[in-house]
C-alpha cells in the first residue's frame, strides 16, 4: 500500500477573554483543558474509499500561548504589569500539522483532499472541546493553510454563545465542565467519520449547532436551533411547541420555577421562529446600521438574546446525553386513567 505524507499549517488567533471574570477562574479552566488534550484530539484517523487518512496537529503552541495570556492577565489584575502588554492576545500562530494518506482512490490525488480531512478534524475538535467546557475553543479566525496561492478561508466558528452560556452560572440550565476524554468517547459513538449528511438525531443537532456558530446573530439561528431540538427529541412533523416542551422538561428535570422560565423562553423562541418563517417578522436590512435607525439595536438584541438561550438549552441537553452516555433517547406516550375509582 502506497503512503504519502504532506505538511500543512493551521493558521489562526487563539485568545482568552478575561474582561468579565475578575477571578480568572474560567480562564484557568480553559488553560487546564488545553493542557490535557486527549491523544485522540491531537491525531485522528479517517477511512475513505480504500484510503486511510491520519491527521496530526501539534497544539503545544496554543497551550503555551494561552498559558502566557493567563499569566499576563493575572499580572495585570495584581497590578504587576501595565495595561499595554496584551501583545499575546493578537498573535497569529502557524501550527504544524501533518496528513498521512495510505492507499489511493479516485479523489486522493487532488490537492484539496488532505485539507478536507484537516478541516473536518477541526470541526470535530471545536464541538468536542465546547461540549467539554463551553467557550473553550473559538475558531472564528482559524483556517487551514491552502496549497499554492489559494485563498485561505476562515472556519468562522465562533464560541461566543457558548462562552456567554457558561459564564452566566445564575441562569438555568446550568452548564458544567466535562472531562474531554469522556466527551471524545461519546462523540466517537455518535459521529464516527466525516459524513457531510447526518445519519442520527444527535448528528443533526450538532450540525445545526455548527450553523449557529457560523452565524452572527441572524434570525435563521432560531430556525437552526429548532431544527436541532426537533431532531434531538424526535418530534414528528406537525407536533407543536407543547410536545417539544414536555420532552425538554423530561430530559432536564427543572423545578417549578425553572420550568416556568423554560415555558416562557421556549415560547418566545417558538413565536420568533414562526414569525420569521411565515413572514411576520420585521427583518433587519443587511446594512445593519443602528446609528441611522435605532430600531436595529432592539431587533438585533432580541435575536441574540433568544439565540443565546436556545444555545444554552441545547448544550445542556447534549451534556445530559454525554453524562448518561446516550446515543439517542426514545420518548413514549403513556395513558393513565383519570377516574380515581378505576
């Protein structure tokens, strides 16, 4: 079997966001997570049509950079350094990566073939790390080095919603950190490959979540989120908000006050989605200029607020699946007699 090895670079900026966390506890957790990445996240194997493809990325520069940023933030908070020492936060890294391809098929000779698997691995890594610790991996400005003079396309995977959800520990549902090896083991069961069309309800939910992460606060985010919920909870076409609410309630087990907030927020999301899909929503002009039209800020704020809540809710559901090691859940309808004499 023929084997060839090609080198690439992952190019991007990786930074902590310590602005709203005076204790830096969250940043410490992110640095700790990156420092103990499971080996399966440094190297990943894919099988495609007689080819075995192994992607290997050296993440040590990211680990070192984040640790340096944490030291800088700590020193500034302790007044040991001035506030003009933030150079590490804008530093662009070129991470060495390697793709080993064993065997041949009709596509393996193309220059884009190795990059496809490299990018697929980055998408997997983004989901895995942000399920382990929401907000831990932001790939907004990350890209795979192109071959030759090709254009470098950013992944544009933002962890903004994840970070907001995890930081706001006072709002239910509360997100937790999970050992990345536990997440990787679960993820390998629900997505074992590079398929571009989902095969399971969990894959459909995760693909939808990726679409939300590539957005920038657009109304379509709510459509994607409901696609994710309706896939994950296997609601049938025509089933309404009440069916979805009941299944979320069964999975996350809120108390009475939490259930009240769940009903309120899920109803707001549902009404927004319906208004957008059926033409009742006042959509914002693509120029998005709130200075010239102050109404933009209010409309955009509503979209982002609902999307943040929906992302938090979806992450909580997926974390429950991970903690229980569930690949899918089946829901049954029970009939109970309402006559006390029976």
